């Protein structure tokens, strides 16, 4: 009887805590960035999406002599 109750106890522990043991954390890809001269907001967004499957955005404010840059953020 003692062996049977010990077996039932361990079986109950396995059922109750089994899902906790089997949880595997999922690693996310790190963020990467690319920068190039901007040729328009739509073109920046399309190029970033097509080449890197990311999100691209041109500079909002730049100095007069500095060309606008397209910043592309994507998962590595």
C-alpha cells in the first residue's frame, strides 16, 4: 500500500508540474539597422521592406548641407 501511495503521489506531481518543466523560452532575433541616402519616404519604406523585411523612415530634420538618410530597422 505504501508503494502504491508513493507512486500516486509522484504521478500527481508529474501531472501538476509537468507543464512547467516542458516550457521552453523562445529567443527573439536582435534588432539590426542599415542607413543609406534617402530618395523619398515611400522609396525608403519600400526598399527597407523589400531588402530586409524591416521598417524604413527618412530623416525628419537635417542640416541644409547634409543629405537626408533612410534608417532601416529589421530583425537580424
